C-alpha cells in the first residue's frame, strides 16, 4: 500500500467534505497498512476485508476484519458510506467486477488507488523496467499466494485510465450523474532498485527515477499511481429523462420533446 499517498488523498477528501471520520468504511483487499492509515486519520467505523484468511482472522486495533472476495461481496447494496481499495483490484481476475461490487455496496462513494495506464508506464513496460505480471508478490509470499485471486499464479498488472473508470461505472449505474475526482502520485521502484541483480537494468532504473520524478511533477497524468474517486448522485438525483413511477424507474416520456441535456458530471 502507498500509505503516504493514501493519507494525503484522504486528508484532502476530508477537507473538501467528501468523507468524514464518522463515516462507515469498508476496505477491500486490505492489510495492516490500511488499518494503520485509518487509525492515524481517526476513522473508527472501519471494516477491513481480504481474501486471505490469515489476514482476516487477526485482531487489528479498533477495526473489524472480515473474509471477503471483492468480486463477490456478501454485503447488501449501500451497506457502507465509502468503499476503499489500495492496489488490490489488479489482483482480481476481473478488476471491473471488483470495482462494481465496491460501487454496489457503497452508499456514497468508492475510493480506488491503482496504477495508471499512462504513456510513460507503457514505455517502461515495453523497455522491461516494470513488470506486466506481478511475480514479486508471489515470490515474497513464499510462492504460495499473492497472485491472481490470492493464488500462487502471478497476476497481470491491470492499469486504469480515468475514462475507463467513468465508463465502467456509468454502464453499471445509468440512473444519475456521478461526480469524479482524481489524484496523482509518482511511486518510484525503490524496492526493485535494491533487489535487482541485473546490472544493466538496475542502472537503467536508477537513471529513469529522476526523469520520472520530473515528468510526474510537470505532467501529473504521467504518474504511475493515481486515486480514482466516484461519488454517487446525492439525494437519488436522476438523469432528466428518468422518473420514479410506482417504486421503480421509467423513461419520462415528456422528455422526448426536451432539448438535449448536459450529461457530463464532475
């Protein structure tokens, strides 16, 4: 987990009134790092969940642990104010399904930290400076888990874009306008630098670090890590072509003669 980035982002969301320490929060694909972040920021109504039974059976300060598969959460719709994940969706065999399960059980918003599919990251992948498949996670867990669906099979590192995030949620929730926000950070591969035994690749990484840092400052969207936030429509707001009727949604027929609306939301 990229704790410093998570802390600064959550603090900004708090300052802007998007989240509060009294809100209920579910963290999926979570570890002790998430527990430390939430405790540091004063969040107390937190449930931490993971597919790893060894993690979800432990005690962790004031927070609740629950065994959950983010791709098939056991909670009813709108069970938590917010649902949070940090670098966990790319371990799913279907990252999009994991995201939509998060959105389903969230009452107000989802907060997602993942790798960004930037031009810089595509170049780094093509040059072999970053991995397409996360072998290191399985190796560091004694070759027993840490891969796709927490198995010993290394997962593909799925990287997101802002547009893909918005399209995925709009397809699942076509009833009303969501609000979206993004935060960016350059996560430099310090661990890979210290453990890389290939001298040529290690040198290339060391040379790339200051260049990547500069690019991240000048062009934030080229950063390799970002946070995607989707806030559900407040007060059940609907698109103008929809209306409630007998407890369900239907197309508002009078809208057929209305001028086209502005459908983009922020």
